[in-house]
């Protein structure tokens, strides 16, 4: 079984095999000069982006990585399949590495910290490294017990290839280019900015041990994931926009699904957690203001919080009733 220790021991090498298709998909976007531009194809690209981004945010992230809500086994598989249509590797691989990121966020062994390894490594470099290509089964035992998820994780290319064939069958080359290649490249970088940009740009409301920040622009791009400082302060919530003005389209969709019983037990932050920043001292508020300035500051332990103020920056596995 692959473990976190064996993963850390792997040398840092550029994976040429994985990089060729990654670069090739970017280059194939140039086929838009062959197909031309039509408003229907642009709408198709937006639609396939939004639907698959929901798979990434609700599936890969909030459900499989953080168990922020519950669902049945059938919809669990559907979420995994939808997430993998994004061509971001297997669901167990994605969630296991994300859990590792939260345990070590912006510390020396964080797999994609812009503070520790630079902006571009945190954005795409780590994905193309041989060091992180295996699935750490020990970090994802709760979902690795399902054989259908293990199958999807092993054959992670099946969903995106199926999606590509379907697009070509329905609309020929224009659909494949706009709904496939262009939409996928936008989806990749729309996802990757959470690893890189939200640790560099934005504002900090809560004291955490990392450099996580909130950004309305990135929240719109990622259907709500841009409220990254909220998320790193308390991770196991189905919503990441905690206040009415913090737009979180993924949560709105999950709320609708809960009305029909498709998902349930949506975990929400308590009022004490949400308003923890109101109990900060003047020194703590000054620290947050300093940290909100542009740049990749070196993370350090936050100023101790007053009694009764939660500090929830570490990953805590939460077992939800199934």
C-alpha cells in the first residue's frame, strides 16, 4: 500500500509522459482557428466548465476530501464520475493529496505551497512531478473501501475520454474543441488558482497557520472556492461563503439537492466560528492587515487567540452518518 512516508521519499522528477498530454490539450485549443467562433459553442464551453467545476468543488473537494455532507452510494459514484470528467486524475488521488495539503498547509512538506515551492510549482508543477503521481491509500481509507471508487481512481481517464467521444459524436470537431479542449484548459487553471493565487492575493479575515486568503473574483471563477481563508479556518463545511454577500454557487446547488433528498447533513459553521474575528485583539487585527498585503509572506504561528475563540486550521477527519 502506498503511504505518505513513501511518497515523501520519492525524488522530485519532471514527468514527461504526463506532461505531453497536458501540453497537447493546451495546444489543441488552437483548433478554434479552424472551427471558428460561434456563440452556441461559447455557451457550450461555459456550460461544460460550470457543470464540471461543480464536480470538482462539490465532489473532489467538499465531499471526498472533507466529507462536508452525506449522500447515497449511487450519487457518490455519480459525483466521482462527474469530478473526473475534469481530467484531474482519480477521485481518491485528488482527495488524499488535498487532505495532505491541509495537514501541512504552507509548511515545509506541503505539496503545493507557493510560499515553500514558488508560484508556478504550486499552480501546475506538482501535478507534473513523479513524486505525487501515486494515490496515498492510507489517507483516504474511508472512501477506498468502495470498489467502484477504487476502479474509477485506477482508470481515471475513462470519464474524460467518454466525455470527449460523446462531444465529438454529438457536435463534431467544434463541440470537441469548445466543449472539450478549451473548457478543460479553463477548468484546469480555474481549479489550480486555488492552490496558487488564493495563497498570494486577497484578504485574510481569520488567523490561520497558512497564507490562505479570500477573493470574490476567484469565488466567482470557482463557484465558491475563492473564500479560501474561511475554508482553512474551518474546513469541514458544505459552504465556504459564510456571509450573505459571499457568493457560493456550489453551496446553493447543494442546498437545492438537499431539498430533494439527494444530499443531506450539510455541515455549516457555527455563529461562534463565523464571528471569531470579532473577538480578535488589536494586535491580531494588525497582524491580519499586514498579512493581507500582496506577497508571499513566510507563515508563522498566529498571535494567541482570546479564550473561547476557535482556531481550526488543522485537518480533522469527520465521520458522517451514511
